[in-house]
């Protein structure tokens, strides 16, 4: 028996693995230097993307990548400009909102002050109305007293007025006081005629 033969060593296919075995060994996952085992072990450090790399190795494709980079930069600048506009708009809205809140607070304070002034005015009104009622009652009481006094003799204040004085026609004395009075108490200095 013959010993088993070893299979022939595998050849790297340049079509599948790259242009040469050396390029396969120098570039790892997605064209990044290193191998997949570096990534798994944690010693992988990413290098700049080949798209953004404008070194001499990619000089043949530098102009399309440069145009792409310029377009991305323009988009980035436009996005930054829009963000600044939004921030300015936000600041304006925030300032307006703060102003509205201050106005609402001031209006609330004014409303509270007006309400307390209204309550004070109502209290004073009630006090004045109570005083008015009291004065009215006193006046009515005095009116009754006045009416009683208007019917009594102005000299003695005890008897009813009954004598009509001549020539003035005043009726201010009772009969006994009129008999003894030389003149009318209202018409000073005018003698009475009997």
C-alpha cells in the first residue's frame, strides 16, 4: 500500500481575492489595512475611508472624489446655515413666549388688584348704604317729631296751636299763650290785633 497523498496546496486566485496575494495581505476588511482577526481581537483601529483619502495612491480617481467631497461640504454648510436659522427662529419664538408670559402675569396681577379694589368699593358701598338707612330712619323719626312740634305752640310747647293771629294770619300759638302775647313770634315787632 501506498501512503495517502496529501492534497495539493491551495492557490490564491487573483481574480477572487484581489489583484495579488500581497494586496490581499495588506488590505483587510473593506479595504482597511489589517485583517479580520485584528477586528475580532480588538486591536483594529480604523483608518480614514478610502473615499476621503486624497493621497497619491488614488490620484487617478481624485477629481471625482474631490467633487463629491466639495458637494458634501456644501451640503454640510447649508445644513449648518439652516440650523443657525432655526436657532434664531427658536430664540425669537422663545422671546415672544417669555414676553407673553410676562404680559399674562402682569395682567393677572392687575386683575387681582382690580378685584381687591372692587371688593373694597363694594364694602364701602354697603357701609354708605347702611349709614344712609340709619340717617333715613333718624330723619323719619325727626320728621315725626317735627310734625308733632309743628302742631304745638311755639311758646309753651305743650298745647296744640289753635289761635290765628291778626293781621299776619300765623297759627303758631295756643289760645292761652295768644291771649297773653303782645306780638307774633314770627313777625317780630308787629303788634297783634284782637
